[in-house]
C-alpha cells in the first residue's frame, strides 16, 4: 500500500513538471505586451512561396515562436526563406493572468479561426499556398479546428507539428488529482524555463480544456486531419508519448503523417525540458539544423 501511495505521488509531481507549455490569448486590453500580440509579417523576398500560420504552446510566450530580428527562431527562418507569417496569440498568453484564469474552449477556437480567416483571405488574394506550424497546445487547437463546422472551411496545404498535444501521456493527466483542492481559476505554477513563460503558470481551466480537446479529437477519429504532416518530438517528452502518437496514426489511418524523433541533448536552456523544441536554444546546433532543414525541404 505504501509503495502505491509513493508511486501516486511521483505521478502527481511528474504531472506538475510535465504540463507547462501549451495555451493561448486574446489581445483586447492595454495590459497586453505588444510583442505578444497576433502578428502578420511579410517576407522581404519577391515572389513569396506561401503563408505559414504559426502558433505557440501552453503558457509559452507567442514571441518565442520567433520575430524577424531574433536569430534561431521559426518565424525568422520562415520569413528569410520567402514565406509570409501569421503568428497567432491565444487567450491567456499576452496580457493579464485573469485571461488565463477565465479562458474557455470557445476562446481558443475563436482566436485560431479568426487568424486562419485572415491568413486564408490573403493566401487566396495572392494565390499562395497556406501552411500551418503549431507547437503543443497550438497544434492541438488547429487539429481540432480542422474538424469544426465553420463558415470558411479550414484547410492547409501542409502541416508542421512540434510536440503536438494530441497524444498526451496518462501520467501528465494526473494533474487532475488537484481538482478537489482547486477551482478552474487556480493557477498551477510552471517549472519551464522562465524566459519562455507567458504567465507564472497555467490555470486548471486551461488543463481541463486541453484534455477535453484531445478527447474530442479522438472521438472525431481525426476525421479531416490526414494532411501531409511532419512531426518533431523528443522521445523523452514529458507530456506527449511518441508511442501513443504512433498508435493514433495507425488507428486513425493518418497515412500522411510522418514522425521525426529528435533529442534536445545539447540544449542551453535550463531547466532542460524535453517538450520544448521551438528554437535553437532548446536543442543542439546540429539538431536545430536538422529540424530547420527538414521543414524547408517539406514545404519548398
């Protein structure tokens, strides 16, 4: 009995460590940091190759997905490679922590869809292909959105996912053990690298929405998700199971999905967090070269 209690405590602590990088925000008041607002930027290259929607993860600053001036980031890579970039910000990630406390599923879907409509309109006007790049929660929200009934159907030419929250480890869900002692507005403090955090932590409401979204995606059998997709995941990811992800690919016949297993050995960020792979500080120089080269080869 004692060993069972200890094991349960370990799972609970593991969940607190694991689940800190995947939510979203809605820029509506003066508390928002301008650098974390939704941004649309055009490449300086003539004859753009396409438009890429880029979305952050839970409690990750949207700006950590990149800016035109920040070396070693995804947004800068895409702009310099000839792509327009629409960087999405989901509610809870750019302003007051109250947004994180009060976030709803509809908030995230609405934020994602409104930014999609903007990018889609521009893509159609300029006759450009539209791509998607999402990390963790951002990946989950748009995969769910693909199965929503919307006025403008959500479609992408190709999809790039980092540590997508579509195959969450059961051990990560033990954070729900806190439910008897918390409310939806309770903030679970983050242990991810401080410089990447949008808030001091994520709300219990946010975690519950993520788990429910994953369940709804499974219930929909990933119906509209079999698009050409590449996935980057660390085999030691604290939140996402590469094995479970492979099972879902087989179960739902996602024949156009391809997994690239990488390691963040050599990363300079501390504490080391295997779920976080989104810039050149999160992985070694050689792994970042592999990731970026694979992305560009995929969408060229």
